[in-house]
């Protein structure tokens, strides 16, 4: 799920230094690049903000991965506000 950050959240995101490194790999058909991530929680779901080393997203967009479809689980629509808690 992609989230658009407000100005205050962009500043907070820039200060996060706890990164889990992700090495790139190739399966039989595709190559996946390296990057990093850090753990977050939205409501009662734990996930991660993933930051590919090469990305086309601007600094005000973050991508969150989770074990469930967050949009469906939290009944989110475009434009809804979401609180993302960084897990240390």
C-alpha cells in the first residue's frame, strides 16, 4: 500500500536510521533490486516500509508491505488518513 506523507511526516521519515538491508536477487524470470526497510505498525497490523535502492517514488510517498491487504483489512479508500507507527 502506498501512503502520501504530509510535510511533518516527510521530516520524520528522513530521520529514521534503522534500516534492514535487503539484497537483490534473481529468480528464473526476473531480477529484484536491493533496498532497505524498517518495521511499522498500522492499527494492529505489523508491516514494513520498503525503500528500493532504485525507485521512481517522490519523497512524500512510502510503500508499506504487510501480511494482509491493508486497504481491505482496514476498509481504506483513497484519501483516508492513516497513522503509521515506527516500531523500534
